[in-house]
C-alpha cells in the first residue's frame, strides 16, 4: 500500500493486504450495496417529500445517485475520464467570475449517495452507560484508572462524565448558528475537562476504544453527548479506523461494511459543510488504489474535486499512483506525455504531482525520460525538488543528481536549498555504509563550493542516529559547532535515543558537553534521557550531578528523573540506594508518581512492605494505574503469595481496557515462579472470553513450558503470536526445544518458516544456527545425531552453508560422544564450506582424536599446531592430562587388582 507521510508529499511503501481476487469481489459487492442503498434512499425520499427535507435526497440528488450507479456498472461501455481531463475542465470553471456560485451549486447538486446517519441509541443498560462514562472520563482527564479523585465526588452523586453526556447533540443545530455554538461549546468543555499536552494521544485512544466497543455510528453519538462537536479530526480518525479494519479483515462482508461506513462518514462530512482535505480523502483513495478499484477511485475523485477545486492538482498524484498500482502502462504513458507538454496554463502544479508520484514509485525509465525534458528548477517548492533527489538516490543515479545540482548552482539557486538537496540524495542511496554517505555528502559540497546548511546536517545526523552510528553523528555535531551552525535540541534527542539503543552509554558525557559548550536549552526530557544513560553505566554520581545542574538551566526536577535513578538501583539489587532516592525526592519537594510506587512495590520481598507502599500511594492521592496493578501481581508472586496475586485481577478499580493486559502479567508471573498449572488455567480463561494473551506472556509461557511432551501446546502458543518480532522470538525458542527433545521434523519445518521470513538475510539465519548448534555442542553425546541431521538440512533443503561456529560446536559434540567417524565427516565440512582451519578447529580435532583413542593421528595433528601461544600450550596439556594420563592411571589400577587376585 502506498502511504503518504504527514507534512510532505509522501514516499510510497508496499504492504500486504487482501488478495486481488477478494478485492474484485469486494468491488462488486460494494457496487451492489450502493445500488441497494440508493434504491432505498430514493424510495424514502419520494415517500417523505412533505416531511423534513434535511433528512432525504432531493430529485437532483437522486439523479446524481443514479449517475453514480451507472458509473460503477461494469457493463457500461463508457470509460471513466482521467483526472487530467477532468482538471482541464475544472480550471476553466475556477478561473471564471462565476466560480464561487458554481461551487455552491456543485455542493447542492452533488450530495450524499447514502442517507444521513441514523445513529443507533446507546445501550439501555444503565450499568454499561455508567461504565462507558467512566472510561471516557478516565481517558480525557489523562488518567489510567477509574479511581481518580478528579472523577469522583460529583454533585448529587452524579458522575462528571454523565453530566457531560447531557450536552445537546451538535448536529441538530442549523448551519447559521454553528460558529457561535462552537465557541460556546469550547468554553463549556474547558470548564469540565483539562486538555494537557498529551491530548492527541488520549484522543486517539478514545476513538479506538469507542470505535471498537461501540461501533462507529454510536461513537459519533457519544461525542455529541460529550459536547464535543464531530469535527474534521474526529471524522478523520473514524474513517482511518474503518480503513484499518478493512485491511485487517479477510471477511468480504466485514470489509464491505467498513468501506460502506467510511463512505457514509465521508458524505456526512460534506453534509456538515466541512472542506474535504487530503488528511481525509488520502487514506481512502490509497486503499482504493491498493485494491485496484479504479471506477470507485474516479467516482470519489470526482466528488472531492467538485467540493474542493484546490485539491485537483493533488488528486493527480493519486491518479498516477493508481495507474502504477494496476500496471496500466498505457495510462502511465498518457500522463507522462501530459507532463511533457507545457501549454503555459495553470496546471503546472498538476504536472508536478504526476512527476512526484513517478519519483516516489521509482519508475526509473519514465523518470529519466521526463527529467531530460522537464525543468525541475521551475517546480513550485524545494520540498518537491528534494523528493526528486531522494528518488535519484534510491535509483543510484549519481550522474543525473550531479548534473542537476550543478545546474542549480549555475543559476544562483539558494545555497541552503542546494545543500538540502545533497543530503536528500546521499541518505537515500541504498547499500551504502554510513561512512561513505558522509564522505559523499562532503565531496558534493566541496565540488559545488556550497556550505552545508543546518537542516542538511540535521538530516545527515538523524540518518547516522537511525543507523546507530553514534560516534559519526557526534563528529558531525562537532563540525556544525565549529562552523557556527545552529544545532537543535531535537537532533540531540535522536542521538540520545541511538546512544541507548546501541548501548554506548558513556557517550552521554560527550553529548552533555555539547549542550554546555553551545549554551543550548535542554528540556526535561533531555535531562531524563541523559540521567537514564548515566544510570545505565552505573554512574549514579553523574546522574545526581545532572539533577543539581537543573537549577542552572532554570529547570525543575521531575519524578521521571528520580524514577530513572531508582530503577537503576533496583537493577543493581541496591535497595538502600533506591530508598535514598525516595528520600531525596522528599527533600527536593518532588512528589512520587505511580511509576515511583510501581518500582517500590514490584521490588518488595515482604508482604508488609507491599501493603505499606500501597497505603502510602492511596494516602498521597496518586492514581492507581495499570502499572501499579502489575507491580502488585509481581510483588505477591515474588513473596510466594500466589493466591493474593490472583486476587489482584478481581479489583473493581481496574479499567476494562486494561484487564486483559493485567491478566497476561499474572500468567507471566505464575509461569516464571513455577505455577504452570495456574498460569495455563488463566490462559484458557482469557481464550474462552474471546481475548488474546499479550505477546510477552505467550513468550513467558513458552520459556517456562520446557518439559518433554509439550510440543503440541508450544506450537499452538506460537500461532497466537501475530507480531513478526515476537513470532521470530517464539519460533527460535521452539526450535531449541525441538533440538533438546529430538523433534527433527518439527525443527526443520520451523527453520523453513524462519527462512521465508528472513528471506535473504543469511546473517540472521547464521545467528540462529549458531544458537541451535551451541545447544548440541554443550549437551550430552545423545544429541550429536540430531546435530548431524540438521547440518544436512541446512545444506540440502535450506541451501545454506554452515558457519564456522556450527562446525566447531559439532566437533565439541563429537568429543562428548567420542565419535571419531562423525568428527572426520565434520572435518571435511570445513573445506566444503570454504572455511580454513584455525587454531581452535585444530585443538578441537586433537581433543576428539584423543577422546576416541586414536593417539597416532592425534600425534600427527599435534605437530601441525603452532605452540607459540601460552594458552594453546595450556589447552594441549589439559587434553593430554584428561585423555592420556587418566587412561594410564586407570590401567595401572586394573593391573594392581589383577595381581592381588
């Protein structure tokens, strides 16, 4: 699927979706559903002509609906006009003096293809309504649980959310009073809710929760009852939820229903008078492109273009993506010719969008042809030009990139933009080492005699950080500072993140030095991250030093900063140090939060301490979040109080949305403490309730379910892991299980599945094989045969070469088994795999020969082993002591026994 990143004219990416055959069926079903709905709508309109006209279609609207049906009819012989032709007509209309009236008449005549939403009522159940109210209250007030003091104590016992639900439904207002009422509602909402900086995340969570539990239509009603008008943001989120469900579903009926709902939301937006922008139509058009639904695509483009003529050039971008997606070469060439022919009109932006779609789809042949003709220096924005340079980078067209850069230089184009084009190109070149990317960046600037800009440096530094090349990123930071360029704190945040990911924690001192030297203005997150890195390298003194420096920066310490230090002490099993953090928080007048108490509770080893901290939490007014419930479960499990751990999930304060996650933590805690029977019982309860165990809990079950005879259960657990990363983790664990208990066929099947996922990533497969054969090498001699069988599978069925480590581990298994014949076969495998013998392979083979009693061959091999290294001599002596001296000692004892006899 082609996705567009927010904030720029995006880059296409491909993802799996419903098969093409299902897409075809879905398209047919969609047309049928629309026809049926239109018939119903027209009949309803005829029957209710004398009633409220706002709820039904006009005759003109019915004509439009019938036209829509005919346009979707596959038997129709008239092809759908391309957007380029449609736009040519629209530009004439837009430029005419009557454009505004024409636009108004368009909105009147081109109305909804579906009836206005008839919202289903909420559940009649008083309990469910109250529960929903509490859930919404919890999210909008920023909390995780239902026990927040802010949500309690409403007048007359009435819940605060229930008060908000009594606000009138916004859509009942006439359009004349919308603006005034919007302001009134805004003021009223501000009196009831406090929207903090994280409102966006809470809103998305709320949309997702309501959409999944209540359905899309009822969600709109809930927002109306909340006094929150259904605006563009709400509609976009709900349409996105519909598209997401379609992609996840393999059921054609479900997919049809969700597309139908997305279309109804789309039409409802138009009826409310909202302008249809790309944030709304983009996600819907991209899905139609993905499914190859051409006629539907053109219908929706027609609706969008008539409502919002300004969107016409951008729709050309999607049209080109459509023809590329369905491999319609004729249409692609037709649009390419349209790009080339410049008639001096106002459609240059349309041509630009066609060109950008080609660039982002990496159509090398067409792109090269067009770039020879089109003057990219006339493109409307530097960002469009940067996208072209990114495409040149992905296609490794360095000569073309250099020619264009030189042309920009010769026409005195702005130097900062040229520098940005260079960075856009070099970071997009595939299979290039970071060092080479930096070298190419500098060479281009030197050749063009252009000074690098702050933004081009920032892009290059971010690229290095994403590649976890922290040293290179910091070297670039130093270069920026030397030439006096401005460094943003956001760039340093990307480096801090890479420092943590790459485990190069000591580099935090260098980063902090840059902040101090450049007199930068860090924020609380900057310091939290740096304190965490100090703690990770056990520099607690340095972490406390940064806390002291906060005052110099006019910043106030936060609980998160102290929490990072406390977590470090607990990792070191230093309870005294962790409790001292709590004392320092008190002296600094920093209130502990739920994360602080979760650390304290989860690290308790006595039940009295658990109760003490939980009482302190409630007394301090800290909200009981899901982390607290999880901490209680783990703490009780650590204390051996498994029944009390199980009772935690019965707490009425647990939000419904978190219950499954908390139960999953309970499963993990019980499994890790040997309570496998109880863990499996709760796992079965979760399945029977229609929920799924969290991936981490599944991995925990697989990790501790290691007795023989559990293969079928482990395979079932593996099927429950939908996320690829977790599945790979579980699969690797299961392969090791199969090797341990000699389930060869299952191990081979799993290895083949892993190879399909890793594709050509031989490095990843090599790491897995090394782990598998290490288990063979370290186990008893009985595992040698399955190791040899797996070696044959790697060569014959997976068509891979064994690594040196694999063969080394197999030789070690031959030592344990004293199997001379197998060792000779493995010895030949080194040569077959192109692996020269080294000191370790010689020593292992020498050990095998001695263990199997072939002293003559061992002596010959010994002469070939270099003995300059003292460690080599020690190993040789240890082998001789184990297999020669011990044997002769046993022989002497036997002779003594015979003589006494």
